[in-house]
């Protein structure tokens, strides 16, 4: 079992306010080891330096979107097994299907409740309970 404060989580979203909301929510749940990136390209570079144990990413972002980030991570042996939760304002069935086909571990539609975030994190990283 991983101590929640030790779990390394990366938040990827081009909206600063969304990153702050997710970080605050994670802190309320006891997760303190959090890094933020503003797009998928920045996240890929950061993951090489900071191997996170969970990525929570928006879908719609400039440069490299969430689906592109997920696809790139699943294509790299060193990142392939990192759990990935897609966070988006769109409950678009086609996007959900694409994310599932690529290998997403969970999907959370904004706005989300704290309990929903907790459930998704614990499902993606079972040792975080």
C-alpha cells in the first residue's frame, strides 16, 4: 500500500484554474506529491525527469492533447504502465471510446465531485487506498 502523501501525481491541463482545483482536491484526499504541466508536450518531457505514478490529464490542450499524450505514453516502455485518468469537460462518447481503446484507466467529466476523484484515483492506483 502506498502512503497517499508519497504517491507521485501529475496534473496536465492548459487551464491554470483547473490544475489548481485538481491539486486542491488531491490535497484534501491526502495526496501531496503533485506536479503540474500545461500541455502534453510539457508532460512528456517532465515524465522523463519525474516518473509519476499517476497522470490526470485534460483532453483539449494546445500542442499535444490528452489523447495524444496517452497514446505517446502507451508507446513508451518506461511510461506504458503509468495509470492515466482522462479529465475533460466533454462527456463525448467517441472521445471516451478512443481513450479506452488507447488504454486509459479512468475517465472523469468536469465538474467533478471530490468523491468521484477519490474513487477514480483509487481504482487507477489500487495501492493508494
